C-alpha cells in the first residue's frame, strides 16, 4: 500500500507528529484543501497514483470539511474509487456534525456519490 502524506503551505512536513510522520522517502504533497492541485499547479498526486496502478484511494485526515471532502471529491472526479473511514477524519473538535455532513455529502453528491464507500478503520484489510 502506498501512503501519500499531505501538508498545507508553508507548513513543512517535518512539523508532523512523529507517530504519523513520513518515514524514509514516502511521498509528500503540499496543497490547500484539494491535494491534487495547489492553486492551478498540479501537485503530481494523480500521476503518482496512476503510475503505481492505484484505482482506489483511502482518504483520512484532520480536516473533514477541508482536505477529506475536497480531495475525496477530486479523486472521484478523476475516476478513482474512494474509501472513506468515517472514524479516520475529524472536524474542528467543536462540532461532530461536520464529520456527519462530509460523509453524507460525499455519498449523496451527484456524479461522485457512486465512487464513495463509507466504512471504519477496523473494517479495512490489506
């Protein structure tokens, strides 16, 4: 399984907590909410995935209503299947509705909804 790490500019990936930080030469992309693009610049994420023959993306993150929502949507629009462990995303810590909304939005949205599968981390097997 290929793991791609993401950060937001100008935060360096070295600021990531050690238990979840990249090890060795694992790929890192820097972008705002959609990890496939930074402004109008391609981050190379789609090419990285397709070069490895990857057809399914598992999306997790600390900004359900940011990177999880927009990267999952972008992945689905690019033809990837998206697995979304609902316990692998968080909102702002003040409002759990954010996580519920993101899950509902992704499975209900036109065009992308059919590419999204909700699950939980303990249901993932490799």
